C-alpha cells in the first residue's frame, strides 16, 4: 500500500489556545485557507448554515495515541470502550471531525462557531453539512456517551 500524504488546506486562527473538554459552543474561530487556494474555493459555502471540519489534533504526540479500549475521559464509572467507539483526541491518526455553524465567509477565511479545535490546528478538509448525509433511521448511543456530551457544547 502506498503511503497516504495529507496536506492541510488551512489553519485554525483564534478560538481557544488550549484544549479543554467542555463548553465549545460559544467558541468562534477562523479557518484561514493556505495560499494555494483562491477565494472561489469557498464560493457558495455561505449558503449553508453548517460545515463539517476535518482537522488534525496536532497537540497530541504520536506516543499518546490510544489503540485499545479505555474508559472515556478516564472515568472508571464509565465502561471500557474501544478507541473506535469513542471520539477522544488521542486516537490513531489523531483526526477530529466537527460540525459547526458558519458565521461568515470572506475571501480565504471561514469563520465558524462551535469548532472544538485550538488555535494553530491544521485543517484537512471542509465540507458543507447536508441533511442527506445525516444519520438515517433512529440513532442509538450508550448512556455514558450522552453524559459525556452534557456540557461539551
């Protein structure tokens, strides 16, 4: 298999400077595209209310990656869950994905609210949020996952 090479398409500017577990909803940050793009790369994105942002948890060292089960947030009162059954930042490849509100689009800058990435985070992709790609049918999740999200946003 050939090596996969990802190049950031932009960087998070502003918002939080340190990763925290909760209260991300009010955070406003900019995603500044790299110079290889022109403003028309974002053309039409302002007609959507939300965007899905794919980013790299650059502040997590590769040595911190978790490859097995662990207690989410290290809470022993929550069950062990495999790394692919949770969304923690210490995951293989350290990729994050978040749906956030689009505040504005100006030139090479996308301003968003509710992005749980910190200042300086490399952004790998931006996709408009479309309801057609949302979950189809009823959604099921364990109680610990609902509890984890109580204060997240």
